C-alpha cells in the first residue's frame, strides 16, 4: 500500500464496513508505522479489489477501532490483523486467502496473531488456524464491534504446513 492508495482503501472500507468508520489519519498512521503490514489487493485490471492491514500489538490488547497510534508499542508479542477487506464482487477469487498467507508470514517472528472477526467470518479465519478466545475482558473490549464479533488468536508455534486449506 502507498499513501496514494489511502483514498481508495477508505472508500472500500466504507463500502464493506459501513458501521465501522475509520478516519484517513488511522490508515496513514498504520502505513507510516508498519508499511509491510499494509497491502492492496488488485483485480485483474490493477484496480483496488481489497486491502489488508496488520501491525504489531500486545497480545489481547490491540488498540480500539479508529485509533491513531503515533508510534508502535514496545511490548509487542503478537501481530494484530486489523482488517482484511475484499469488495463484494471480488469475493470468492481467493484474494483474501493470499493476503492472509502474507500476513501470517509477517507474523512468524511474533508469538501469535490475533484479530476480531465480524460479519460471521470466523469459519474463514478458522481455516488459517485461528481459534476463538472468549474471556470476559476480551468480550468487553470487542463490544464496539457488535454482538457477532469474535476475538480470535493463532499461535505461531505451529508449522505453517498445518494450516488447513479450503
């Protein structure tokens, strides 16, 4: 992802996540702080069909939605997958699969990867070795994501070959 991609990423974010608005400053912040975790997913015409954002964060303590960090925390032991979004017309083309595989490679130096699954996507994430973590503190933290939100984690101690494929 480049700075020039942010407007298109924001437009897609508003389209696929209408209840989770995030400001341009948040996208620019993540790109500046951890550019290697900010991906664009092009269609066959090289137009934006999806994007992914991930960055280091303390396990079970990623920042709330639409938070500008200013700097990455120093006590990180996990990669937080903030978002993987694909335009509805491009779902089923495995763009998200390739993005998740890239992010999981990026997560290898950390002890775990974590995310908040919304819109009933936990079966998708389970294919990549993520499991729900249901604790009272976590439920309070993910409440702004809605009643169907599921906090999921994946240990990076397992071999990547053990990830279940569709």
